[in-house]
């Protein structure tokens, strides 16, 4: 397999048919082969039909008692893949899909971390992923934190202690996970989201 184009997108709800159509049209224009969507707002047994002939294979993790979360993963119809296993948590925050793409084993992981105690949740979830994984991991999602506050946060600070972040970075290294954008842009300051309550900009990891 020479290339696999992935896009991770926090959609903030896909209950509206118009929004589902708009989001999928945008992602198709980006030529994405694998979609990692977070905050879909789908509840268990109430997943809405995705209007796409291009992304015809969908996987979901939905909460049983809340529509505030939800993560989904979709694979382009032209990507030659075979699913061998999948795991979805009961809270709509984690989804793992084990596939073979052109004879190459891969694991797709889509995470939507809570906005408190993120590192505790991530360490537990990444340990679950370590047991599940086969082959290289392609991880998308919203981790609700930055890995390098000095570069990834406009105020150069973080509510997460550095030693706590170091534990997370060690766990990511164990799984051979790296921030792809930061690896290719080691000194650039650029941001992907704005926090109105904190009046700050941050860069979400691209792993």
C-alpha cells in the first residue's frame, strides 16, 4: 500500500440531513479514503443513514444514554480493505477497526477524549488499543489537549502538568504513534482550534 489519505474532523453533530450531506461532500472533495469523525451526536440504535455512495462502509461508537458524544469511521469504496475485527466502547468515545488493506494489516483508531482527566482516559484507552492492535496504527480524533504546550498552545501553557503529559508521550511512543504534522513542522506555530472561554488557540495532534 503506497498511500492512504485520512481526514479527522470534529463535526459537532450530524443529526441534520443537510449537515450530513454538506460534511460528506466536503470530505469527498478532499479525496479522503478514511474518515475519522468525532462528536457525531449519534445515540445507540439511533444512528442516522449517511448519504454517500462513496463512503459505503461505516463503523460507529455511540453512547447508550447520551447524544453528546459519538465517533464514526468510514472507508472509501475504492480502498481495497477487509475488516478483521472491531471494538466500540459504550460511551461513544473510542472506536478501533482492524483491517487488511492491500495485504497490509492496519489498525484504525478514532478517539474523542473527555474535556477533563484527558490523560487518565487516554492512558487507559491506549492500553486497550495496545492489546487490540495489529500492524501500524493510524489514529485520528480529538484528544482535548496539546502534546507540546510551548509550540502547540498560543499562551505557551497548559492545565495539564508536564510530567502528566510525559506519561502520555511515553505511552504514544510505546505504540509507535507520532504527531505527523509536528514531525514535519518541528518549529512552526500554527493552530487548528480557538477556545472562546480561554481566549486561546491550540493545535490538536495529528497522529
